[in-house]
């Protein structure tokens, strides 16, 4: 179970996601590329709120493994949106002296957005055709007959791009450069561990079956993993904070983001003090 303070922090983060997604939908865009970034932010922000809310429910129910697995999605949403925004700014800067080139042809956010029908169609076409009405089958056939191909962005590739370009593109000062690098160093191992649970990878065997010091099975199952619920919560909140920071790059001000940072710090210190006393 989460403490009252920690639960309130999670609830506040969820409310801020909803508030800022609503704000994003009122933004007046200067061109179709900016509109595409806003659309991605609305999609990923909406999904992030749903995932965070469900993670909080699982944590309060003591379902730590489920909460840990589910919250992995927040890593993907955070990194993907940050990558889209930074990569777009990178392209625009490179094309500043080449106005004859349409940036939408090189901006990954636009290319992926325009690929969404084809990618969904390629998945739906894997089903037995008999499950679809004839009209849907005809539409899928027409979609698959085009010359379009399925686009996929690897999380590691997006992180590597951010590590190389984010500081320069966003003009980060030294303090924030170090903070950004430290955050990204923890993203990869956290994401891989959470992925291990999702996919049933061999790395998670010892989270379920107990082994002794000699590596021999003790015969006991581990019903509740040793990770604390607050660890999962704070990891999730970090990615929500990063999403809000990316929203800020799109519309100039993320409502309540600074207050959430302060609240997170207070709760973190309070929880550490409480755990030390136990």
C-alpha cells in the first residue's frame, strides 16, 4: 500500500497530465508539423494518464509486479515524445538555410503519424480474413497493396539520438546537461528489467523462485517481490515529470509542473525519513 502522501502525489501527477493534455488541444499551430507534434503529445499524454492511474490502483492493491510491468509504458511514452520534439527541432535547425525542403519529409513524428493507418492495417491483416466483414477486408487489401512500408522506432535508437543532440538542440546549461545524462543512464536498465517481466525473460526467474547463496533452489516461491511500492511510484512520476517538461517545449508552460517537482521532493524526503525510522 502507498502512504497517503505518496498516493496524493500520484493523484496530483495524474490530474496534471489531464490538465495539460486539455491545454494542448487549444494550441494554435503555425504549420502541419507543429500540429503533428501536438497530436502526438495529446495521444501519449492521454495514454500516460491511463497507465499512471492503473499503476496507482495496482500499487494500492499490493500488486507490485503488475504495477512495475504496466508502468514500463511510461518510459516509452516519455522517450518517444521527447525524441519527436528534439528531432523535429534538429531538422528545422538544419533546414533553416534550405527553405525549399519540406521539413515534414524528414521529421520522424510526421512520418510515423502518417504511417499509423498502414501499421494498424498490417496488424489487422494478420487475423483470419473471415473475422472481418467484406468491407473491412477490401479496405485492408487496398491498404496492403500500397507501396508504403511499416515504420518502427527502437527505444535505444531514440535514447542514443537524445544523448547526442538534446543538449545542443535545447540549449541546456551544464547543470541540466548532467541531469539529463544521469536520467538517461537509468532509463535503459529500468526499461530492460520491466521488459523482462513483460516477456517472461530468464532474468526475472529469481524474482519468483528463491535461491540460496550457492544458487540452489530453496523450493519456495516469492509471492511479494522485495521492491517497495514507492520505488515504482517515484520511477513512474519521473517519467510524468519529463512528459510535462516536453509539453512545455510545445506550448511554453506546463501548468503545475514546478509545484509537482516540489511536492515530489517533499514526499521523497518524508518517505525516506519514515523508512529509516521503521
